[in-house]
C-alpha cells in the first residue's frame, strides 16, 4: 500500500463496481444473528450492494442462504425479516413455492412449462456460524470460516458471544462511503479532534494497535492496564478519580448496566485511598457478572473496564466487554459510493433460558431524524464533511500515520488481496 491512498477508493462508482465484482462475492460476511432466525421458517434478508440474500432456518434447525430471487421472474421471495408460513417459501407474484433447501416444490399450472427442469433450485451460498453470528459467502471455493476468522475466535472466546442477545438494533443511512464510516470507528486518533469532551476521562494516547493477517484490533491490549487519569494532552496535575470513573462508565454506549452505575455512585462516596477506586470497581463488576451467572474465569479484573475493539474484515468493528458488546456493521447503500448503511447492534449476555423477543429493528433513512448521543453526532457530522471533502480537486487521497491509523492502512492492504 502506497503512503497515499487514492480518494477514488471512496468516491468512485468504478471502485464500487470493482468491490462488487471481487470483494463482496468472495469474502465471509455477517448476514445476521442466529436469534433472528430462531424458529423453522424464520428468515432475514441480507442486502449487500445490489445483491439480496435470503437466510432461512430450516425445519431440521439448519440454516440455508440463497439468492433472493424467484427463478420464474426474479421477484424477491422475502423482504426484511419475518417467517414463511406452511413450511415453504412462496413467491408473492405467481405462487411458485420452494422448500427450505431451495428446491422448487410447486409451480401453478406446471404443465404449461414443459421444459422446466425437475431439479430446479435457488442459487445457494455457503453459510456457517460462529459466536451466534450467521456468515455467508458467495464463493463456493472460499476458505473455511474459522480459518478466515483467525484469530478472532481465540481472542473472543471468553466473552461467550454465542450467549449474547440483542438489546437494541438500529440502522441508519449515512451520506458517506462504507469505508469512510468504518474508518471512523477503527482508530482513536480522531478522539482529540472530534471528541475533546471525553479527554478528561480517557487516556487516548495509550491506545495500542495490532494487525493480523486479515483482521485487526485496538485498545488496551494484553499487559496494558487502564488507569483513572485524563488524557495527557490536557496536562492536568489534579483530577478527581471518581469523576473520571463516572465518565468512563457513562460514556461507553450502554456497555455497562444500571447495577454497575450504582457501584460507581457507591465508590465515589467511600473513603478510598488514592489510586484504588478503579481496582475496587473492577472487582465489584467481576462479582456482579459472576452473580448473574457469567463465567469470569477467562478474565483478569483489569479486563472488566477494557474492551476488545476488534475489526472483523471487511465491515464490522466495535468494542466488546465482558457481558456486553457494541458492534457497527457498515455496508454499501446500493451502488452509491457516497452513501452507506450503518447497523448498530447492542448485545448483552443473558443466562441460558432468559429468552426475550427480538427488539424492534429501527431504521432511519436520514440519520438526522434521531437525536443521537453527543459523540455519535460528532462522528456523523464529520462523516458528512469527510465525504464531501474527498470530492475536492485539492484532495488527492488519505495520508495515514502507520501507528494510530494502522488498522485503516491494513484494511486497504487486505482489500487489495481481494481486488488483485
């Protein structure tokens, strides 16, 4: 990857077409969560670019993935999410029916189609699962999912993602390329510029970055202890540890529950020795999780307030904490290089047997329709300006620093492997 990443990767329709030809048809990508298709006949439509994919739970509990087009006249067989009735997929246009293996089972007036093959079936994709996520791949010759994901399964095994469930599900349309939106959540370099209000409770300069063959992560990695101190950029010699802890817990996108917030309030009123508040909170949070039935044996107390900010190539990123996760899935919005879909998934761990219905999937075709938290609003406002600025004749391309923006540079290097 050259030092300058051409802006055409973010604004060119030709580059969108190249990605649709060589990236999306060849890569494992998250289509949905298993809980979204819990019962036989349940389906989710996964849209990537101009391709619609139907993910269906079969009667035997297996999962199938098919191109979402009736073989008769191309009508989409399922839209959004729902459940097929009568153990079949029925086209709403002329009534052609398919079983959950994709085979044609019924054609009205079939005698009028004398040359129709008897073994006609929907085009199938490869489908596999890990961590409660359903992955699809259009390439029949793609590497196995676990090989592709390495080392994510090892890194995230203690978090028990397969036992997490949706707390909320939101999708919004952003006027930015999907990679620009992804970049905004794949580095911490922008915190000092875009989010100065959080510098009093986070040391943004201590963030470390690590790239793997395909994926990456950043945050406070192994042997990096979080401390209750503001960013060194503020050059503060005196600060309130309790205020920093309260800001940390309140500012992490719902990663902590009300019980944890109550612990913060309690510790702030206790007469604790200087430097001991964070350790006390971490021990208490570990006990809270254990009391709920969460296995904390795979964690040190320090991990109770440190996230695994994992980047799953090509388009998923977000912090994962013991007991909760905040994940962002970015996708092209059709074939428009200047627009993308951002899915916001908040997951929480629940003990086995604690089954609740899926939360409402909320969709915002214009991101300004909702009042977002201040940090998200700053991110979205910047993305609008970033995408517009990339069209400037005075802008050639991205100039990244290899440490703090190393995950972005790595993403482009991996992208090149698929495009080559």
